[in-house]
């Protein structure tokens, strides 16, 4: 792939919509994609009122930075909860220290933020207290029950 300077606007990017239940809903506008050969993932995210994009989690390898463009949110980290608003920039290191969840705290306005991730070909995401891990890679993506671990040699007898 030829790498070039990229210029765009959120309104020019086709959004992907996802979510589940009453708590999770978002639109993601992917701008730069690591799977296209870049060392970053960069996307705009739009959260409707009172919604989050993802459950509380942290990444084994990827670092993340959020820049709040508009709206207000409740940020949950290992240090507790705090409000974030337009102009705030938040860095999440890889590992448990970077645990986070962002929820739109407004009843009427969308929360819009820019999400910068370091791209790694394979990342593991942990969801503490939920018996889940996520494996996100170029060739395999899944969320699995952590309790379904098996021994390396199970089913390998000759």
C-alpha cells in the first residue's frame, strides 16, 4: 500500500454502527486503519445520550488516547470516575493501569471524541469481572470466556 498524507472530515467518512441492549451504542468513523499498513488506528466516535461504546476494559498491547471534541462524559478508570468535556485529552497506557470506560453523561447531546490507538497486529482485551477476553487481530477476532481455558495437550493424544 502506498502511504500518503491523509486529509478528511468526519462527515466524509462512512460510519459503522454497533451496540447492544440499553447501554451500548455508537457510530465509528474510521479514518486511519492499522490493517492498511499504518502504525495507528484513528477514528471518530459518536455516542448517543447515556450510551457507552464498550464495556470497562484494558488492552494488553495497544495504547489509546481520546480527545473530546464535543459533549460531556463520565470516564471510569482505575482511579475512579470523573467528568470529561470538550477539549479534554486522555491517555490510556497498555495494561491494567489503562483500564477505562467512557459513557455519554448527557441526556440530550451526543458525545463525540477522537480515538487514537497504537496499532498492533494482535491485541488481547480484558474485561475484568466479566469472565471475558477479546482477541483482536488481522486474521482472527473473537470475544471468549476466559474460564473455557484448556490444557495445551488436551485432545492431542496419538
